């Protein structure tokens, strides 16, 4: 049996030994005293095989149950006046193990085989014993059928318990996998957000630096002192860009406390004047108007508005052309904050609307429940307009 089946667990071996020591020894002793010597050896071997097969009730439930049943049939047929030996105790244990660990229909098979074995044992016992009236057969048959029913019922209950436990473990594994998936998704989302932040920082800073460098090149020919001033502004813009980049890369590195310490506060509407000053220094004329009564914005909404204006002005610097003028309007009236950034430049370029910048605008606005529209500023197709709307209950305090 060891060559054909996996090795049984130590606890199953201990159970088989625990049953075999009293029941098997008692059965062999009774057989030694009651049966002829010619049948003693085969019956003793059947007793030992039946007890040994009990150890495989988990790893090979069908084979174990079949061997125990066959060994019990041999004992029942050859014991003569001792048909119900103590070793037959292994049968209901094997019946229980088969109902628990067998195939899907094992409970029906166990019930059918157990019922047949109970009736056969009752009839055979009555025929072999001294009492041959039907009353002992009925009592004994009922008792054995009850033992079979209890063994199969307990096996079915234990089988449901194991299935329920397995389902709970599977659900826990799926929940753990879902948590890991959500964690990976959160990491990817955060990296995408940082990627948009890096795009905003790099694109804006480089656009300002390029515009200032162009102005400084012309100033160096006619007004060298003006060129020195422009170079100082380029240096300041570059230092600010490097500081922002260090904070963003610190978050990307590992998420350690040291990296988190380098992540400074994000800009909002309070930093809008500084943004406009940098753009004006780069040579872009910007008009800024406000209408309505301003109300407090959440940190997320303030960052969204700041980045949207920054990206729109960066696009104006890159695409609007020389001599263009930008106009920013913040309308706080009504039930939403309306932000408009327009220019009178050449109009939408070939790549406008498909780059990372405008995609990032739409994603940022959608996070805080707002909408954004981009397109030509005028009916003649010239200029470019970015118009965003942030509902007040999402972007700030509820009324």
C-alpha cells in the first residue's frame, strides 16, 4: 500500500495504532481461543490488514475503505461463533473517513455499503450465534444501521466544515490578492500623479528659461547689464525647478520617511502671483482679473487650479508666438469657480490636445469633480482657450 499511495500522516498512524492495540489484540485473543488453528492465521492477517488500512483514511480514502470492508467481510465469514469481533470497530471509523475525504459521491456510497454491511452482519450474527429468533436480528440490525447513519452523518458534517474552512481560506487569499492589487494600483496612480507633476515643473521651468535666454541673447548685444539680470532670473528659475524635482524624486525613490521629508507643500492659489511674475519676466504679458466673492478651496482643488493655469501659460509660451498676450479670469460667482486662461496667439497647434499637459489637466480636474474645455479662443480660430469649472461643493466649502 505504501508503494501505491502517499505516506499517511503521523496522526493517522497513531490513530490506527491506538485502535489496533486494544481492539486488535482482543480480537486475536478471542480468535486464538474460539476458532480452529487452520483459520486462525488468515483471520489474524485480516485483523492486522484492517487496522493497518485505517492509517490511509485521509491520503487514500477509497482504497482504505475498500480494504477495511474486505477485511471485515473476511472476519465476519470466518469467525464462526464470533462474527462481531472488536476489530470491526475500524469499519465505522473508515466509513467516517471515506465520507469526509472521499469523492463527491462518497457519502452515498458509504451509506449504501454501510447499510448492506450492517444488515449482513446482523443476519450472519443471528445465524451463527445461539439465538436464531428474528428479534435479535431486528435489534442488532437497527443498532448497526444507527451506527452507520451516525458515522456517515458525522462525516458529511465534517466534510462541510472542511469545505467551509477551505472557502474562508480561499476568500482570505483572494482578499489579500485584492489588497495587493489595490496597493499596486495606488502606487501606479501615485507615480502617474508625480509624472504629471514633473511634466508641469519641467515644461514650465524650461519654457521660462528658454524665453529668458532668448531675451538675454539679444540684451547681451545692446545692454550687457540687462543680460546679467536675465541670467540671474534663469538661475533662480533653474534652482526652483531643481528643488521641485528633488521633492518629486524623493517620493519616487522608496517612500521612506527620509524621502517623505523632502516632499514640501504643494502650491495653490496663494502662489499664483509668484507664478505670474515668473511668466511676465519671461516676456509674456498676462492680465489677471477676478470677479465674485472668493471662498476657501481645498488643498487638492487649489493645487489643481494652480497647475491648470501653469500648464496653460506654459503652452502659451511654447505655441502662441512672439508678442502674444495671455488673459486669466477667475469667476467665483454662481455655484462654481470658473477659471479661464486665453491668449491671442496662433491658435491650437498640431499636438495640442494630445500631449501629456492637456491630458493631465483633464485628469486633475476630474479628480476634484470638475470639467475642462480647451479649444480656439476666437471665432476665427486664433488664440487658445482653457476653461475649467469646479463645483463649489467639491472644490471648496459647501454653502
